[in-house]
């Protein structure tokens, strides 16, 4: 990818009077030596894979560890109730985020977005948006290019792997990507896209990667929900006119520095945090016997 900062992408968008997604697809086509039509078709294929994964959710499946499965169905039932505090959009986002993350734990096909551990966030936000707003699939695919551009910059200048930067690098990055994509769908400017990403990532700074028993299940699956809701809230704050005091590129740089400061025991090793709580150790012992 040609871009090391989000501000550079926005600068090109503004100077050439192009939408954010268009700059990203042009760069992708050039880098991979394909046409823009081929690039768009590939992204469409990825989005449809997300759709299929959501549709294929099986409430009866359980992960090999027994730690996950079935919670997506609980949230689906909850969504159908009238006595809840949150609206239909956020409730469905919660449901889809858990379903996708449980699919991953149950070894079903998912799209890493940008990682398997954070696979529920972007699909939850975009699938819900397409369904509830009844917009063309083409617009969602364009939003995925927006998300991809944000994710590429984060990967290039900071990190997206929990082993390198903690959970902030996985859930945080995906949340920022989803927030930017949602701002695009909501008709936001290029600056709004960056602002939404900044607000979302700021909320995730310092988040540790502390998987119980070393599995991408606890607390990873439920963190997908928080990352997805954070993305929606961040985009809506932007729509209301709320600005991030710290620019997106500086937030990304901070995330990279924080990731390097996190001790190894809090970067996907399962050597501290929730993984070493009394209950976490009991789970590890139980699984080790199987």
C-alpha cells in the first residue's frame, strides 16, 4: 500500500475530489496489477462470505473447549423482546458480532477483519446497516474499501496482531475500521471518516490480549460486541459534530507505542490478566485434561 498516514489519503481525496473508497481501490488495483473491476469483485466476494457466515450460524454448535457457542442465539431472542433499553440497530449489531466470533471459535468459515479474533466487528456493523437501512450491496462494498484503507495504515504504522500490540491492535483496529466505514455510509466527509476512526481507537488504547487457556474465545468473543458498539457510537458522535482532540494518525502512532510497552505476558501469551485469574486457571486445567 502506498499510504502511511490517513491524513495523506484524505489529502489526495480532497485535492483530486475523490471519495475515500475510490482512492483505496485505485491503489489496490495498481499494487496488485488488477483492474478496479477485479478489485471490487474480490471485495464483494469477501463481503458475501461475511453474509454467508452470518446466515450459516448454528446455535447448537459448541467450540471444542466448550467455552463458547449459543450466545448468539440468546442475543437473537433478546432482540425480539420489547423490554430492552437499547434499540433495534445496536441490538442486532450485538447479536451478529457474537455469532461471527462464535463461528470462528467453532471452526466455521469467517473473514479475518483484520484478524480472526476481531472477525465479528465489521460484519456486525455493515450487515446490520445494509439490512436495516435497505441500501444497495454496492455501497457496503465501498465502505469495506474505506475500512481496508484504515486497516492498512494501522498495520503499516502500528500493528494489528494481538501478539505484537495486545487486543487494542485487534479489536481496536477493527473498531476503528468499522467506525470509518460507517461514517462513510452515513454521508460523512473524509475528515469525518478519520475522526470516527480516531474516536473509536482512542477508546481501545491499552486493551490487553489475555485469552483464557490461550484460546480465542474468552474474553475475545464478547470484546467483539464492545468493539462493534464502540464503532457505531464513535460514528454517531462524529455525525453530531463531536471532534477528537487527537488526530487519527497520532492515535494510531500512540497505539503502536503502547503495544511495544505492553509486557509479553499481556500480548496473547495467556500468562497474565484474565488468563491467570482463579477461574481462568481452572478452565485451563480442565481443558488440559481433555
